[in-house]
C-alpha cells in the first residue's frame, strides 16, 4: 500500500494505536439461549461510553442449532434486552465500556455482513485486524435469522480514544 509506513515505522511513538492492549480490553457473551417461538436470537455489543472512546471489536463468535444464517451489522442505540456482565481482559482491572445484550427479537435484523452456521461449526473472526469499530451510542449485533433457533455468542473488544485510531496494521 502506498500509505503504509511499513515495519520501520512500527515503533514510532506518534503511532499511538497498534497491536493489542489487554489493559484496555474486555470480553463478554451470551450463554446458550433459545428465543421464544417465532422470535430470533440476537446478541449485541453496545458502546456505553459517555466520552470520546470507541469499542474496537477484535473478536466475535456465534454458534447455533444447525444450518443457520447469521446477520451482523450496526444499530444506532442499544438493542434492549437481557444484559450479561462483561469482564475486563486483565483480572482485577476496573470495568470497561461495553454492554453485552441478548434479546428475543420479533423480526430478524438485516445485516451488512452474513455468515452461515452448521451443526459442527459456528461463525467467528479469525483475523489479526478488527472486525468493527463501535462509536458511543451504537451497537454491533449478531442475529440468527432462523426463528426459534438457539444461539450463543461472544465478543472481545478494546476501549480506546477515537484519536488513537490508526488504520495501518
């Protein structure tokens, strides 16, 4: 890439956001849950920050009952439902921004990215770069689009200042 500074610039202190910062990270998930009849399993990560921090979604995983299609996308505002606790990545650290929610949705949400699930494998993000950046007041969701199919989901994210974003990895 023309703008990629390359390895010689990786230790430049001006590049404030690079690699992974466990002291700024958290994780959380939704255990195996079956939605009500005719409803859709939906898990989300909401940015509960009141400041200028974003959530950098580093990893997600979802599994379901069988041949399911999962929609992934953003929602402005929190998808209200059952809140599950998030854990700081480094034990004993204070809580980070981010709420993990589950809801039994009346309609399947439309995503901007889709993954298929089967009975032996779930969906996940197996890459070294982030999947999504969630600004304050927004949520990232995963919705199994098959009615009444059970699901379980997990998220791992970093909370960073918006000014620290660096798109060169």
